[in-house]
């Protein structure tokens, strides 16, 4: 049975695909165009303002529906597999940390072969099959509090063959497993970092993705910086900032002043007029995201429409609720 939760998840990915089809996010002023020398135009920064007062947690396996949390996780971590960027095309799922995979004839064993040489941020070494085993077992542990835990309970046990080969032994055939492994919570985390930081890991996130966790300032913002060693190539954005700004007036004025590139909230008629007058012809868009647990029925965003650059050579700029 397709649950309402799964339908909502599909709607989220559809929203991302539609936004990418419309041209994606504009990036911060000063970002280099293709062929420009980044050193001559300064640091490229994208700033987004959210309705949230703060992030309850940044744990990648239990962000519990928080927009900032999902955005951070999508930027810092990778999964075994992923949907083609900007789509929810389950028929063409592609490798992320896994370069290829196979399933046994009886459909009870899935084998994943990892890319070699993918580095964790910082000094935590290389991504290995042991990290994959640790991550999925953590998702399956009820104590973790993963919202999507039930999607993975067909996994009976996980066996590591070597550093780059891992087997998922199933308690029954599950044709949706590969799709579920592309979902938002199925990120792979480094066992060594979890063991080193313990309960403080959400404040010291270590991933393998295009952006590195830099800072969390309670009730103010989360800051990520570009990973120059990302295995798909460094992103073209130098820094992402997710600002907590629950006051509507403050968000709108910050956007109007050019302090934010994207803000959550639908502009009133008066504010639409003010936007048109106040941005000196630079332009803006109003976008509706179809789901937000804090705002049933949808949540609206205003974003700059400056055609400055593609926000990442490796993947599109992560959007809210990926």
C-alpha cells in the first residue's frame, strides 16, 4: 500500500524537479559565471532564511522533518544510490557511493560495490563498507528515531565482504529497496566520527558530500563550506548559509536589502509591489513547495531570479526538504 507519507515524499521530489526545470536557484551576487576566474569575483555565498527558530537536531538519521536539517544533510552526506538530480526517476537510479550493485536470483541478497578513494571530511579516512553497515544498522535501531526506519526492515542482516563490498541479506524479497536507499534518510555516516563525537556528532557533522559542516550558531544559522576534494568535483559555491528567521517582516526586509537570496513566505500584494520597486530590476520569483510539516497545505518561498551561475558542478544546489 502506498502511504500518505510516501506520496508526500514523492511530491517533494517532484517540487525539486519542477524548480530545477524553471532554472533552479539563483546564487549570491559576485558568483563567477562559467569561464570566469573565481579569485577575481570574490567568494560565492548563497543565503537562505527559514521560518524555523532553530534546528531541534542535525542528526542525519533523525532530522524529523525540519527544513534546515534536510537541507544540511543533503549537502553534507551521500547515499549508496541516488535519483538522477532534479528527478524522482526510480527507473534510472544511479550510483552515489556505490559504483554498481547486483541482486541474487532469489532476490534475497543485494550486493553493493563501493567507489574507491572517496574521502570523509577531515581526518576520518576513506568511506568503506564498514561505514555502510554501521549506517544502515543505525537507521534500523529504534533508539535512533529515524522516521523512515520501516522502509528498511526487510533487511535481515548486513555482511561486509571487504572494504568495498557489502551484502544486504533480506528476510523477504523487496523490489523497492533500491528506491528506498535513494531516500533522504539513507545517508552513509562515518563510524569513526560517530564513535569519536558520540552524542555531539550532530554538532560536528562529518560526511563525504560537496559541502563541509562549518558552524552551527543556535537560533542564528548553520554554515557549510565547499568541499574542494569532493569526488564529483568541487562545487562552484563557496559557502551555504541557512538562517533561522521566524519573523516575517525581518525575512522580507533582509531579502529586499539583498542580505538573503531565498526566503520562506508568500509575499502580500503590497510586498509584491515593494519587491518590484526595490530590487532595481534584478527580479525575483515566488515558488510554492507542496509540503511542510509545520505548514500543512504547502509553504511558499521568494527567491532571487538573478541568472548568476549553476550552484554546483557536482549536483544542483540542495533545496529545502530534499
